[in-house]
C-alpha cells in the first residue's frame, strides 16, 4: 500500500511549521496582517466547501471538487502574487480567488448552473480582483501552455507581471504539461507552475502516473529549477512561492513547485474514494490539517486568541450564508443565453436557431420554416456582397507574396501583432510566407518556437488573453492534429466559457490541400473539423487579392480565425494586388461569375477549377466563392440556388461529412421547392490522401467539376 502514495513525506520537503504548528527553524518572515489573511482565507474556503457539500446533497448545485485539507497550496501560493499578475487555476484552486477578494455569490451562482452572462447581469462586479484570473480550467494541464503564453508576453515585451498556474499530480502525465514548461523554459518566461500533488488522480495512484522519484524533477527536462514543499504548511508554500515569484519578476525565468499534500476528501461529490483506497492513511493526514497547523502557530505567537478564532469562523459562516442567499436570487438563465459569446456579431445560423428555440419554448413547431425567412436579414443582391479590392498603386504578385504583404502591413500598423511558429523566423517559413519579416521586426515580433503544434496554439491563446494579436502558423494542415486539444479546450471556447470576459484576437494560418506532390500528412483538407466547432471563424481565400484583404481583416478581428491557405496556388496564380493594406469583409461570399442555370458553391483552390469548368459548358453557370466557411453565408447560398434551381458543391476534402454535406442539407431544407435537380457534390474520395502517383486521381479538377455541372443540367424529373 505504501507504494501507492507518499504516506509519510520524505525529509526533502521544505517546511516552515512542524505539524504541531511550532517553527522548524527561525521565525517565519511573514507580517501579522498576511498571517491573518492566510488563515481567514483558508477558514473561509473550508466553510464554503462544507456549505457547498450540503447544497449539492440537496440538489441545488452540480458536482463539486472541494479543497478540504488542501487549502494551504492555493492560498499560500496565490498570496505571493501582486496586482497585475496572472493566475490560471483549475477546479481544485477555488481559494485562490477568495484570497484576492473574489465574489462568493458569483461562485455559488455558477455552481447553481447560471450562465456567465446571467451572473454578470445580476451579480455585477465593478472592480474585479487586482490579480487577473483566467476562467477555471476543467481539462487539466490545458492551462499550462496558456499560462506559458501569458508569461511569454512579459518576457518578449519586458513586462513585470508574473503568471502562476496549477496542475494536479495526475495531469503531469499530459503532454500539455511538458509543452507548457518547455515553452516557458525556452523563452525564460516569468512563469511559476505549482504541482498540486494530493497523491490521487481520482482513483489512480502515483505509481501509475510516473516512475520518477518526484513530480518536481520532471521540470529538469525543460531546464527549469524546481522545489518540493510541504503542501500542508501554508507558510512554507507561501515562502517558496514568494521566492519563485520574485525570482521570475527579476528576470530569473520559470520555476516549478511540487506541493505535497493528501486528498482526504473524495475526488468530487460524485466519487467514493473508499471503493479504491485504504483510508487507514487518513488519520495521519488529518493530524496535519493545514488550518489547524497555522491556527496553532497564530495562537502560540499571540497573533490570534480564541475569541479571534471564533470570530473568524463566524464571519466566514456569515459571508458564505449571505453569498448563498444572493446566488439564490439570481433568476434562472434565459435559454437564449446559450447562443451568447460564441462569435461577435450574428449570423444566419445563429438567428435561425434562436428563432427555432424561441418557437420551441413557446410551444410552437420549430421546424416549419422551409424558406429560411426566419433568419433573413440581408437583402442585398449577390453582386453587392464581398466588398471590393481598392484602387491605387498595385503590383502583380502570387498568393504567398500577398500573404506575406498582409502580415507585413499588420506588423507595421499594430505593435500588438506577433507572428508565432516554427521556422517563421530567419528562413521565413517553409513556404517563405514570412520571408524578411524577422529581419524587419525582430525576433520578439516574429517568434520562432519549439516544434510543438499544441504548444504553439496554447501559447498563442495565452498571449491573446493578454491582448496580443497573435498569428501562429501551423506548417501543414496535416500537422494540426496534435493541436486539437488546445483548439477545442481553449481557442474555440475561451470567450464563451468566460462569458465574454476574454476575446481571443488570434488568427491561425494553416496551409491546406494537395497539388504539391508532397509526402504523407502534407496535403490534408480537414476544414470540416474546424467548421463543426462553435466559437471560431474559418476563412479560406482563393486568390492573391482575396488573401491579402481577408488575412488583414482576420488579424484585426477580435474572434479567433482559422485562416486556410490553398498552398497549391501559392506560386501558380498571380494577380494585381494593391500595394497598401486593405481589408475585405468576413462572412460575405464573392460572386465570381454570375449565371442563371446552375450554382457552383466552392472556395479556396477549387474556385479556379470551378471557373474553368463553367467556361467549358454550354450553360450560364454562377460561381459563388464562399470565402468564409464558418459561419456559412447561408442567405447568399440560398439566394443563388433559388435563382438558378440547380446546385453543385465543389471541394477538395473528402465527401463524407464534408462542408458540402452541410451545404446540401441547408439547400434541401430551405430551397427544395426551387430545385430542378438533385444537388451534386464534386469532391475528393472518402479515402486517406494518396501518394504521388495517384494524387491527381483523387483531387477534383475542372473536368470533374464540369461533369458534375453537366449531370445536374441534364437531369429531368
């Protein structure tokens, strides 16, 4: 059984107070005010946890992970921060915000299930905590790369803030943990990472997490110093954290603290620890309760007396009870709130689904709109959509040069713009899309990173949370798969889960598609994975002029954008492009070719193929370049198909569950009575992208597109 846990912590743990509350060596260097504040916060946290357990048992709140017996770690460490610093907690560190004056009522209302927007409306906070807090992280370890990005902002800009993050012992097994440490180490960022080691990851014990002697030593692989601390000694935690924070603020770089405690409670209120562990160890750890230890010291030193202890308990109880009553007064969230804070502005999809929900809530049938009129808001003709490329001095350039020019213009225009990625620096990227920018703007603005897609995206999110306009590059779409954790947990969801408190002005550049005869995973077209995810825009240009204007618009936007660049067209297509910076509207398609017989819906590299196919048939073909795949320009799509009565969707990606399937469904739902033929999808095949010799057989081209057009033109009911 001893192998499962650190039953009696070794003597390598730093300790200020013995378990009985007596000083181990010299008197702690902590003033009385701070001592009282540490004690009061831990006591408040304990009273809060006990009250929340009772509420959960009565069904008033959801599942809760408590901090009972572990309060010293979050309280002692967060107390080392100062105004302007940043904290990235997980669900086990509720006391961090309590120390800095966070609202108890807002916390309770959140546990009661109120949407963040409802909490903001009914429990507003005029002045938030002086320390900046991220939303609480549920997917463990995903906060560590974000915290590294936050700290990198200060390292690159010579800021003086320090970023503190937390991680459990089990989640040190996650890749995010090492990627975050590695980025912090490489950039010598002022980041302090606290491993909250309570020796159990739900039911999984230490020996199933690591063969290392300690969790702290994992920092050595990233070149980061570390220290092990008695996690039940709040003064030891505070002193170790204070030294780490001061070191980081003075330019000493990151540090990791492993704080060792024991989870005397269940993992959460849905767990029964008795099913998987021997509770004989609990007595040992309960005798080392962090609140009792500090209380004994404060009584012995005369900082508190028995009356003061009772007053602290009474005050905590009163505050928690008052917070619960205030939270109970918050009305049930309006179901329409579920649509809030995904993307700025609105879209046809959001308007229509809001109308469906409204009808459903009123007892009406939500599925009786067969025309899309419920969401109609834009009656401009198709030719008026998409904006126009401005006049003025212009140069004939290819697509990759247009991308480079857009990046150059935004770097020059806005000091908060920063490029991020591997190989984006001196060599200018593998496609030379950033060529010369490193020399022009320096390594603090055009930042070469470790080879880690998930780390790049995670760090970019942390930078964007700090107000940077970050443009990370992922070299090939096929390399994006490792980054889906950060894409889903942080990039796409941060604004929604924070109730709009955090914007992410972040544009991820991703070269996509085939046509370059490259090796495996260099030719992917998996845009449907991005499109399926709420909270992110997906933009795909089709020409040099479009690329320059859409990329500039994306970088200036406050929403996260996936910017998909058709790399097969990087150097095969040229166009006259204005020399000065300009933007083109997002969320609007471009009418490339007006027609009356059939509509071709397409984007990116396939636009050129669609035009060639249209030129080769004896019919009046309309070609609509969607440009934005999320949110889709549904009104324009329906308007075009209702006019022509026929529709072909042309895209490079696989057919099954591709964006073409969604477009086909939308047309069938809202324009079926206008169709004179079934919709045809002209796409790649439902196979993995093939090798060199058979790539051409996979990729749609003008001939395949022409066949699709001719098929719908010849169809007769």
